[in-house]
C-alpha cells in the first residue's frame, strides 16, 4: 500500500538517492535546507516492504501569498509507471488547497512527455514557454498553472 507523508530529516538520504535520477537533482544539503524553510512543503511517497518503509518518491513546493510553485516531483525509476507521481501530486495539491493556496505554478521540460501528461490530466493548463530554461541537459520549459478550489469547497 502506498502512503504519503511529510518528509522528515531522516528521509533526506533516501530522497537524495531518488533525486539522482532527475536531470538537475537536488543534493542532500538542498533537501535538508528545504525542510527548514517555513515556505516549503515537502512530501514523500512510501510503501511497506516486508515491514520496512521504503521511499518511492518525493515532491517539494514553495508557498507564498496564497500561491505555490512546484519545484520538484521525482519518483524512483524502479517505481515509475505505477501511478506514484499522480499519488504524490494529488496529495500535495490537496494539502495546498487545505491551507488556502489558490494557484499552483510549475515549469516542466518540454521533453518530459510523461510529466506533461500527468500535469494536464491533473488539471494544469499550459501558460507559456521559457526558451533555454534548463541547462543540464539543455531544454525549454513549458510553464503551467492550476487553480485550486477554495478551502472547504
């Protein structure tokens, strides 16, 4: 069974290993710093295997003035194709809506078709294109936005 919970300091090493599969991964220091920020929302996706909790993915967003920016969502390559990204993203969106966030923004690599499909399926709409936004490897970014329902609505 998959569960989502807030990321804890003890999760950082495992999360950093998963992040290594991303084109521009966050390192342990960056992940730990995110946990210290009052504006950061960090979740991990877990699965029990033989009584041991294994982290399958993570996501991180920054909040300010009723808005949020999705900074990272990464799933262990061995767990991809199981809907893990959708579980994480939906949990994050529910959490943000519950705290009164009204809009969520993100950038995604134009070459990341599975992520774009997930975001569009989740209700994000394309708002623009940022040329040469990513450096490693070079790529443009599709900008997207989703409006969240009012808390309690």
